[in-house]
C-alpha cells in the first residue's frame, strides 16, 4: 500500500491543481489505515518515512514529513475520542470494518489537521490567513472525497 499510494500521489495527484486552491493529498491514507495495534513509535516512524518520501519527490523541504508525523502522533487520541467504547472500534480503521459515519468523521479530522499544518508550514506566515484557510478547506474536501471513494472502489467485499 505504501508504494501504490506514493506512486499515485507523485505521478497523479501532485499534477492535479485547480487554480492553486485544490491540491489532493491521498498518501495519508497509509497512516489512516494502519491497524490500531501498531505501536506508537512505529506509527511515528512510518509517518515520518512516508512524509519524507513525498518530500523527496516534491522538493518540499520536510513539510509533508512534519504534517504526517503530527497526524501519526494524534491518531490514537483521535480514535479514542471518536469511539465511545472499546467494542465500537475494529482493529482495522477502514470503511469496510466500521460504520460510514465513523470513517467519515475520522477521515475528516485527520485530513483537515494534516492539510492545516501542511499549508501553513508551506506559507509560514499568517498574512494571508483566510486565503490559506480556503485552500485548506477545499483541498481537504477533495482529499476526503478521493479517500472515501477509494475505500468504496478498492476495499469493497
């Protein structure tokens, strides 16, 4: 899954840009779909590794690595906070194993936080706060759409 997501991101989705406001980032699906029993140190390492790989192909100086490590860091907290009980959680946080509303909420939180950190690190200024925030929202919506669509198309029974 790592290789396929990196290749799709670099060869297809990095080329998709709608007037500079919509840039889909689907490679974070790798972090989103790791099993819940993945040790925290491995989750952080894998987040750093996939972010650094995207940075190497995008010439982006570590911003993808920083954003991806952050979502890998907060992932256990997000999953605990959106799941009411231990029985509600599947070992695998994919759409096939969980309810659609749970997966959509989980994906929304993680993608929005990732994009927020990524775009504000990219500009590294708050002078165009609302323009950047619009970019975060539009890119998040498009990325969430592609991620959920991929779950329906690829991981169906």
